[in-house]
């Protein structure tokens, strides 16, 4: 999730303060500026800086790193990620269409569909946010004859419209808290 690269040459930042710079970046990752969730997949390269004989301290370098995040966060084009689940659904072949439709309605990406006699199996990638209540839907659309399994697969980018909605809600929540 986090890679810190120290490329400081010439001692502009004394080596004893490099860990404080790294710690400042790690502290900034705990709460992202888009919707308040942790920042992941983050790489920082420090190549220069400045120190002062009197004012330099661990805290000063931690704050400098946090200030750098605040300044450059938007320029990095951050995106909101959501968990994507691997879903396998099995049931009688006569309900394959209903299974496919139910997964498509949930922004599912169908990976494979197979039949072996009387049963079919559909494998898909579906956002976790759209899987709530799926057991009821699959049960009712297949007369209780289909079942599914679900496991975490990866993180994927949230669609733009949903991302804008989440950012707006977070900003409203912060505005209320600051009043």
C-alpha cells in the first residue's frame, strides 16, 4: 500500500529526520481527503528538502510531509475504490437466464457460464455494495433452487456518478461537523 523512497542527496535533510518524514506521510494516509477513508497504493519519493539548525525537529519534518500531502493530493488524481467480489452462482439450467440477469443488474461482469447436464454455473465479478440482499433475490428468482458463493477478489474504481455522490456527502458531513 505504501512505498517510501529516499533520494535525498547532499544532506539537505539530515538522515536522522528521514524516518520522521516517512512517519508524516504514513499518518496522512490514515484519512484521505476525498471521503475520509485511508489512502492505498501510495508511493512517495523524497529528493530534496531543507533543514534549519534551530527549528528542525522530528515534529517539524512530520508536519512538512503532511503539508506536502495536502498540497499535492488533488494533483495525483485520486480515485475511490470499492471491494469487488468473485461470485459463483449454481442452479438448474432452466434458471440460467435469471441468474445472469440478477448479476447484470448488480453491475456484475460475467466471466464464464457453463452447463453440465441439468445444472449451470455462472462466475462473475460484482461490487460488494451491490451484493446486499442478493440471497433473497436469487432465491425468489430461481424458486429457491440456486445458491451462490462470494469471496473478495480485488479493489476496483467506483463509477464516476457514485464517486461524485460520495464526495458530496462527505463534504456536507464535514461542513456540519465544522459548524
